[in-house]
C-alpha cells in the first residue's frame, strides 16, 4: 500500500507543484503544446513510479512517501 501512496505523492509533487516538465520542455526546445509523457501526467507518472518503487527497498519508498506527503500537504494547506 505504501508503494501506491508514494507513487501518487511523488507524481503529484513532480507534475503539479514542482513543474519540472516545464523546465525540461525549455531545455529540450519543445513547443509549449507538445506533451512530455509520462513526465507531464500525474496518472502516467504514478504508474511508472509504482513499478520503480516495487523494486527498491521499503525504507526508500517510505522515505519518499514521507517527504512528498509533506510537500503535498503543504501545498494543500497553503
């Protein structure tokens, strides 16, 4: 269950809060309307991160869930 939570929180923070896909689009000289899938989609990125988190140790996944959970809650409270 922690893998599902960590993957959603990571993807939500990566796409909606940090907006790293915008910087990557500028770096790669892509047009603003071009997609950078799965890096600009919370659903897509959370699925792929769940696959990655399945293969890494539980302690790392728990740490990711905690730090990105704090970022998620901080954004919602703000």
